[in-house]
C-alpha cells in the first residue's frame, strides 16, 4: 500500500485500519469494524486487509498485541504511538480539507 | 454424492475462480483438489463462493502465514498447484519476493495458489478492494507469465538454433546428439574422447 508522498494523505484503507486498532483487534474484527463504522460503504477484501496489516506492522504503525488467543490462530494488533501520530496528522489534514470544501461548496463565510 | 473432475487451467486465477463458482452455483462444493483433479460433493446451489489467490511470489513461510490468516477469517482454504510434477523439485522464480524466489517440493512448489471457500452470506467476496493492491497483484501475475513465456520462447529458440547449426554445418541429422558429436571428434578432441575418463561413454 503506497501513500501519497507529496500530500501526506493516507489511503482510506490505511486510515481505517489504524482507527480500528485503537483497541486491540484481530483481522476479522478489523474487517467487521470497518464494515460497521462505514455502514457498509467500505468492504475490505481479505487479501487487501492482509497486505495492509503487514505493511503497517512493517512501518511500525501497528504492532502485534499479546499472544494469539489459545486454540486459535487469530493474531491481535494494536496501534503504536507512531501510528497514532500518523492518524492525528491525517485527521488534521482532513479537517483542513473539510474547512476548505465547506467554504467553497457550502458557501460558509470564513 | 461425489464426483471427480479432471481439469487444468492456464488462466489459473480468474478462469479457475469462475469455473469453481459455476460449479458451486450448480450445487457442487469442492472438498479436495489434486494436481489435475477436483473432488466435489453435493451442496445447495450457490451455498458457497470461491476465490483463487496467487501466492507463488511468497516464500513458503509467508504463504502459510497468509493461509492461516484466511482461516482465522473463517474461510476454508486449499492449496492448489500451477506447476505440475511428481518428483522432488526446486525452482527459481525470478519474479518472487525475497525467499519466495526459491520454491521447493516439499515446500512452496506446487502450492502456487490458495483456493478460498466462503459460505455465501450475500456480501461481496472481493479479495482485493484497494486499487493499488489489485495493481500490485496483477503485476506479479503478469511477471510470472512473462518469465514462463519468455523462458519457453528462449528454449524454443535454442532448439531451433541447435537444429539449424548442426544441420547446415555438418550435414548431419537434425539435432541428434550423435550427429553433433561426430564432427567434434575431428577437431582435436579425439584424444579427449579416447582418454580413459571418457572411455565408458559412447
């Protein structure tokens, strides 16, 4: 998963995976979280999710959390401080974008 | 009720996936797959859905990790081959990723694909929902095809070159090993050919 270098924007997949790991979560939980919180607008494929998790682990934005549940092979992940920084940066970027768009499209006086 | 079908797919991802889904729509569920066979048993038409994942670029450890991940998502998985063979084998995959460049059997060789089965729940069964992810995947598959097609082309060219060369230079039967060796014996290699080391050969 590549991010836009110039704008610093995260892909939607990346951002959503980061948000879903604020509380420790496993693959299936992440998929359900995203589906639920976007009201089914974003449905993450298992292949894409696997790639996204591995990329984020490699970047140290999320990290494996504890041991896998006994008797199952479900690995759990949790967001790191670096990941939180990136998510906050993205939130600020979106706020700025939201302000701009509201001003232009919504005609808000600002 | 069970049945066994013999099949091989050159269009190993999309073509195979489409066929498995057609079988499932007709009420046949995959229970086992061999190198060229598929065993099915009866199920409700449309009860299951299939996706075929390309993992030949991954090392065996990584492909198993992915398989375990898919199983933890609640899917059933099968390993499936693209490469056909029955002996111990080792293969170089120049397009592979890291340790995925070397495939051995037993190991990742003949486990180039993962067939994933999901119980149909009305939701989409797209595996790659991100555009960059999809592009990366197709790039990998294209590289695999490219190396195999290129390899075969190079091999054909070599054979052709060999046949033409032996034919035009020596006027011997096209490409037989004996034909190629006879003239070599007249060009200073006679002693070598007669040396005790090579006596046993003919």
